[in-house]
């Protein structure tokens, strides 16, 4: 026996060489289809194919193995990746092909244990939710109550939208974009887009984007007084019933003097241009024409905005006046109503908010005593809280925490008084009237009272550190409902705009709070999930109804500055689409009923929003496609017709735009306005000098009488259909995981 053993020990045994396993560079689906994969989890192809939940890297679809996960792009032994809706996975890179297997497993267990300890605990559900959950539901992994945000771009050219932005509804509706892409090719919509692109290229080749308009004074840019009177009154009846920027008696006195004394020098001409730019696209008119920049009204408004910017640059910060602060706020409203600098609007508002903090507007005027008169102190409070409201709403629309939530401020709310009770040399402010009495300042007074709640909600719902539990959501909901119940029911006809705005800025948070949980389709059977679905449907429908009621009164201002009805329409479509594929008949009946009722109203709002400035048609396109997608679920036999209708709705708008093209003043397009006596300004490139060349300009502009039905000046920029697929190749932001 020993001899045999000795003999066998001398025998050369060839052990097969263990090969190092190649790193998997594609997910299972892309590898099977032999397609290029971007090696993300989930990858872009799986997202576009509506199979993001099945995207995996491993031997079996749906599993992720440490040795086959996508290779890390950073150096190090341990790579951690945070994925939306999944647990964090840590894996250890294989260093050598002969590394001890036991050591690998020990290191892996240690890394997973350390990772598990670092994970925040999931918020506890209510007792009712736990007692009613089934064993199958308990196995469902915890999903954050925040939506996946959008993080797009590369190197330093990135931008981000958080959970409360309407953009994230599209990101979390993966079936929508493939449906849109199946409609667009070889459609009437594609052909019309090409025709519009030709117009844009022709305008660009004309050199319009490099022209500068020079004027001696801003007064030369004003239309005739009759037109100005109409627009100023329109502004006071709409915007000034909410945001308080002007003191109306003082304004009218200076306005009269401005027209009676042409030589009178003040900042009123800049204020007037800001008012006109703000209100022009929201005015009732039937004579809109279009150019490659949008509507002719938008083109005029842009020139007025540029003129206000040129004027602001010339003002001394040392000798700051009330007109400077008024023009800054009016410019922000004008940017919103004209769809100018849409992607930069959040930065513009934050820059203004920082300016207001820097000059001490967040401190109550009482802190500086006699150096600020009672009149000036009350105007300061109005301007500050108007800025606060713009800051909170811009943060909600962008999906970023409000700056107010971290600001230590003590500026009191404005008093609920009419402007007639406030005059320049007043010694003591009159007492604030009860909120049941409607005044010129009722909106801004009530808005200031709910600002802290709205800022806190904006910050909580956009937090990247974790979502809210259901109990916390219900607590916030109760605070919102209490604030809504406190809104007075004014009988004054002037109060409709103010009351609607107050209702909208609170009610939008019902949708924002419950949307993440309503979108968790794998938890449909849980009672709190059904409650979130019903709350989203009811609140979204009410938001759309509120906006339509204001449109029926002839007021288009909120339609042009808010996007909550856009969010509401997409949320209803998302819920109705998934309800049609679920087994909950009650939710399906409710969703279908509200869907049929609200969608036509939503299309009306989107049409007004896009046609007035001639921009923003991509939102109409998304809503139209979402409506057809849901209807194909309800009626599959008409799928082809419904698909065609989605594009035809947008094509109808574009037909109108092309039919009303006005190229008569293409020669006079400009993208900058300067005052001719401004020092150190070079205006030699394509310069249009109004002061010296007025004889060559149209009569309606040379004499200052810019008619509302004419086209005079514009500003060429990108058209509205070139960014339909802007969500391609996006990187989801795993908020709250």
C-alpha cells in the first residue's frame, strides 16, 4: 500500500488551468440581443424598451453577481452603486485568478455587513398597513417615497431636476417616450417640424442674432398711450392682485406726470416696459402672428425685457431706488410669461433672491428705526414676500430645496390693507383688516403666512437623504388642509385671481406628497397606496379645474406662469395607464372617470400656454401623447387611430403657427438693446440705431406707436420642437435611496 502511494506521488498530474472569467460589459438583455450597452444599471436600452426592472448583469436575468457586475470606472477594491428602487450592492473586485475563495467570501460578507449597518432604517408604516399586508407584500423591498430625479449631461455641462419637478413625471413614466417615438417618424408632425426648422435656419442666416438695437431713451420703445393704458390696467387687474410690486396711487400719479411732461426723467419708463413685457402675452387678443422666435407679442416683450436689463446695468447700487427693485421683479414675471430663459429661470430667481438678502430685505424694517419711513417699510415687506413666493415656486418647479427653509429672517408679513390707506407721508400704519375682508394686499398677506410650510414641504420632498413615511405624509397633509380651510371665501369679484392662486400654491403639494407612493405599482394592494392614488387623482383634477375657471373669466396670467396643471395631467395619465393593467376595478373606474373629464381641460390649458408666446409646445406634445397612450389601454382596437391623434393635435397647432407667419420685419430682428449714451459699449456689429435710422424702420415703430397687431422687433432663438427627446441618455438620480 505504501509503495503504491509512493508511486502515485511521483506521477505528474496535470491540473487544468483555471481561466480568469471575463468581466461582463453588457447587461443580460443587451448581450442576448448583441447590442451595445452603456453599462449602467438600468441601462438606457432597457429603459427605452420599458424593461428597466429586468436589467441585470449575471448568469440569470434578474440577478446581480459580484463577479459579473459592470466594472467600476474608479480605482479601489470596493465599488458601491446606488440604484433607484433597489438595495445597495457592494462587491469586491477580483484581483488575481488564484485568490483564495474563502477569503473572497469572507471579505464580501464583511463588506455587506458594513454596508447594511450604514443603511438608514426604512420608515415604519402605520399599524393598519402592517396588519393588512400579506406575506407576498412583506417580501417586497422598501422603495423610497421620493421619485427618481433627472440628472443629464456630461463633464460640466449637466443639469438636474428633482422629484417635485414635472419633468420627473416623464422620467417615471417609462412607457411614454417609446410610445412618442413610435408616433413621430414619417408623421405630419415630423414634416411640420422640418418646415419650421427651415424658417429658423433662414432667420439665423439673416444675421439677426448679432444685431443690436440702440435707443436714446426707453421712452422711444413705448407704444402709444392708448395701448399702454390698456396693458397697464390689465396688469393691475391680474398680477397686481397677487404679487405686490407697485403702490397703485403713487404709480398712477407718476404715470400721469410721465405723459404730461415728456421731459420728466424717472425710472417709470423702465417700470412701464417691465409691466408691458410681463402682461402682453397674457392679454386677450385675436391678432397674434408668429415668426421663428415665437409669437410677435413675445418678440416685442423680449425687446422690452432686454431694454429693462440694459437700464438695470446702468443703475448705481449705491443710489438704489424703488424702481430698481420693481423692474427686477417685473423682469422675472416677464421671463416666465414669455418662455424666455426657461431652463435658467430657477437661477435667475435665486440670483434675485440672493440680491434681496444681500441688501437686507429679509430683515424687518422696524430694525432700522427712523431711517425707514412707515410707507417705505410696508413697501419693503411687500417686495420681500413677493420675492419669497417666486423663490419657493421656482424651487418646487425645479425640484430643489427652497433657500427660505435655511434662512434666518424676521421680516413681518404685509398688512391686509388697501393701497388707498397707505400714502407716502403716513406717520402710523393703519391696523390690518380681518382676512375675511378682501383688500389689495390680501394675497401677499396670506401667502406670507403659509410660506414657511411651503418651503418646508419643498425641502422635505426634494431631499436626497431619504423619503417620508406615510405617517409624516399624513401629518403634512393635515397642515395643508388646515391652511386651505382657513382661506376666506371672498365675495368681491376682484378676488377670483388671488383666491385661485392661494388655493393652487397649497393644493399642488397634495399631488407632490402622494405621487411617489402612488407610482409604486408593486404595492397596489396596500391601503395607504390606494389612499395615495385617490388623493392624487382628486387633487390633480381639482388643480386643472381651478385653472380652467380662471381661464373662463378671461384671465390667462396663472396659465402662463405656473406648471402645476401640467404635472397634474401627467399624474392622472400615469395612474390611469397602470390602473388599466391592474385588478383594482374601483381605482380603474375612478381613474377613467376623472381622466375623461380632465384631459380636454388640460389640453385647453396647454394650448393657451404654448400658443400665446408661441413656445413650449413640447409640453402639449407630452400631454397629448400621454392621453393617447392611456386611451389605447382602454380601447386597444383603436390603437392606430389614437396614435395618429396624438401627433395630429400638435400638428394642428403648428399648422396655425405656419399659417400666421409674418416675415415683414425679419430685417429688424435684434437680440440686444443698449442706450446710445452708455459708455464703453460697442454696437458696430449689425447695429440698428433707432435714434439715427428711424426713417428706415416701419412707421408703427419709428413714431413709438407699436400696434398690437403688428410685428416690429424680435429675437431669434431655438424653436420649440428641437428638444422633444431631451430625456435620452439621462442618468436617473436615486433620490432618497
